C-alpha cells in the first residue's frame, strides 16, 4: 500500500493536538462532517488527519463556538490549522512530483504562469496573423479563426487541458489510495458523498450558515461558492459543446446568441463573475483570526484568474462583431491557457480532494450503521 509522505511536523503535531482536545470535548459535533468523522478515532495517524483536513470546508463555525479558541491557553484553531494541512496534502499528491513546489508561493506562480500564457498567445498572434488582422472587425463564420488559426487554437488548448486533467486524475487517485479506505465503497456512499459535495452541505454550518467576520451566521459564502462552482461547470460544458460543434459537426465559431454553447457560456460566465467577485470581497471583510494568512495570496490569485477568464469571455461575446474582437480574443485565450495549466497546481484541486473525503466519510458512516 502507498504511504502518505510526511507532512510538516509542526502542522501535523498541531493538528493532532487539536483533534485530541476536540475529541474529548465534542461540542461542535453537529456543525459539519469533520467532527462526526473525528469521533471514529481514538488516535490520529497522518492519514486520518489529512482526511479530516480535507473534510473541513473552512466555515469557521467551530472557531466561534469553541471555548478553547484563542485567547484560551489551549489555542484551538481548527480552520487555520486544517487549511495549512490541506495545502500540504496538495503538495503531497501532486503530479509530476517536481511541480509540488508550485503550491509554495502560489500567488506568485499564478502571476508568472498568467504572464507566460499571455506571451504565448501574443506570440501566436504575431506569428500566425497577417498585418491588420487584430484591428479588423471580422463577422460571421470562421471570424475567430481569421485571428488565430483553428489548428493552433485547438492543439494548444487540447494539449494543456488533457495534461492538466491527467495530472488531476493521478493526484486524486494518489490521495484516494492513502485515504484509509481499503474496502469496497458501496454505491449509496458514493451517492451520499457526491450529494454533500454538490449541495455544499457542510458550508451550512449545521443549518445556519458560515461565520465570516464574527459569530453571526450567514449563507452568503455558500451561495457564492455555488455560483462559482456551477458557473465553472457551465463554462466547461459550453467549451465541450463548442468543441463538439467544431470537431464533429464542422460548425465553426462564433455561434449564434441562442445556440447551446453561447447560452451555457453566458450563464456560466455570469455565475463565475458573481461567485469569484463576491468571494474576493469576503476575504477583505472576513475575520483574519481563524484564517491561515500565509495562504491568502494563493486563494486570491486563483479567484482573480477565474474572474478575469469569465469577464474577458463575456466581454468578447458582447463585442465579437467589433474591431476590438481580435485583441479581446487574445486576452481571453491568454487567461484560459493560464487557467488550464494551473488547474492541478492551485487550490482548484481542493474540489477533488474534498469530494473524495466526503465519499470516504459517507462510507465510514455507512459502515458504522451496518456494524
């Protein structure tokens, strides 16, 4: 069996100390999936702690409910400690292994990759486009491909996306193999875990919502996460549909306003803009005490990249029949290329690991009921 690579001794020791205190107290057992899963253990291995950290949705409810939170001498801070441990599990399972360092100073990495993405797209524009191409108002079928040839666009996007999907799959598989689930997971547990992931049940904080700036409850963060997550999925569906139109049906872009790719992309883009902008705004107003401040840059960088990808896409849609289309197409593709490259090496992976952790938690609950 694969063994989990040792994480930071300091972070692991602090996580173990906190979980032992929480396991003795159990006051927060009804807040989320972490504490019921915690009660299944008397001792906590590195695998158990990594699983619990990825179950945590960072709703911060336990921090404000805890009688041992700072300034108490015990200094229990589950959200901040588990955020640090999650980040280490991402590095632990990243593929290829040499790219694990991408999770360190991730905000800087996002900026560098975005710059490289823009440079690549601009290079292709300069190399493959005739003079005056970018300033001309192209209209009708093949308009986008008159700015950037279809082959160059398709090959670049396909190679980067397929590599990132492969890296995400290998990383997720690695996490699952060391997650502690050695038995066959029943289908009902898989359904339950996927349901919890899709509905963001654990961002409900036991039914009242999350705590952002103080002990007051709010569902705002849950709704913004829904807008962002489903906005991203709709945009991915739009890209997939457009690829099918182009490759299988030989219908060149751009597509009519009421075509399926445009409708999916428009709804998804608006959802992404609302979700990412709202979550960035919350980061400025949120209480910093239960947060891992060292990770704030990487969180904000990914949100900003998602926001710019969606905003540039909506702007391109609105101005696609104008002379600004060529420049906007290059800008949008630069953001998309950067996003494709960064998917396995940014906080984006938390969606995969958290879903797998929820499936394991559902399987553990199922096993406890049947025993």
